[in-house]
C-alpha cells in the first residue's frame, strides 16, 4: 500500500482582533491574505497545529530553518488547536487559555494587539475528529475547550452529546453551539494545578459502548487514569474512545511535551 505523506503548510499571520470570551479565555482572530486562503483551503478545523511565538523582546517570527540561516533566536514552538477557519471572511481563529504562570503562548496572547505576528503551521487535510456514531461523550479541562468546541460544531443534528467541561469558575462558562442534541455540565476548579476530579466524574458515568464514542483531553495524570479505565475496567475497543493529554501538573511546557511524546511511543 502506498503511504501518502501529508503536505505541511505554514505562514506568518497578523492579528485582526482579540476577544476575551471570559476572564481566562482569549480568542485571537487572524486575518488571512489571498495567498493564505489558498494555502490553508484544505486545513482541518479542530486539528492540531504548531504555533511559533516570537522570542521575548522580539516581534519577528522565525521558523527553525529561518533562524538557523539568520543566526537569530528561533521562535518558541507550541501545539494548539485550529478553532475555526472562514475562507470567505479570510479569518483563522485560535483560542488561548490565560494561564496564571504565563507560559509563552498565553503570555503572547494576553499582550497581542492588532498587527501582532504569529507563525502557524499544520498538515493539509487529516482524518475525521470522531467516528460516525449516535452518542458522544466529550470531557475535558479548560485546555480541551477549543477542540471540543470545534467537534461540537461539526456534529450532525440527529446525535446525542453529553459534555463535561472543567473551568476556573462560573465566569468562564462560554457558549458552545452545536446542532446535536447536546447537554453540557460545567465543573468548577479554581486550582487545576493542584488536582482535578475529572477522573472520578468519568468513572462514575453510566456509559454504554453501543454506537458511542468517548473523548477526553486535559491534564496528563487524569488522562492516564481515564485511558486505563476505558482499556482495563470498561474493556472498550480503541476505536470507541480517544484520550489525550495537553499538559502535566508540576512540569514546564517543554518537560510535559517530552514526557507525553515518550508516553505515546511506549
């Protein structure tokens, strides 16, 4: 069988608008040039992308190869979600969580203004974000809201959806539209870095594996327990659930990324 390698696409985008959807949730809307519209026409909404953040003290985006050629410091790379692309309006959205520790991405987003630059890279196309079933369960902490929001918008009207989302407090509850028959349970946790009850919430759910799909995204330790729960306790087949971690409690973004990469290969 021939293996088709996905084409990588990248570009430097300019901020068009910044919106505070809640005290801890920032939406950055980037304007797209005609060239970017053509280049990103087949990008998948809800898929992961790589963002390249200008080094502190600099407004210039330098991809790794550009930095190597120029001898300057490369932009910081992080993984985020492509929240929305509107080719007619020529807009691309990425949502950021304003973390208290101000990692590179949230630090940039909290200070971004119209005209600020960010590098964005991703693969063309991609596999569907979820299988075709009749019932969905989406669970995640605040870092999962961009991908879960994108998935909710793509669900058809005839399916059932139950979502459980953990945020800082009631002030961070935001609108997440969906054509599905959806219900959202909001869980409040003012100190997610101190721990989360999402595993216990998932463990106590009454779930059926009949035409169902479960998705979780969030902190590493919670993800590990939830994945083990579905694999060993529930006995669900891998096609019926997806569990991913975006960060690890007590670890820097670079340390967390390395640990999660090793864990995926093991």
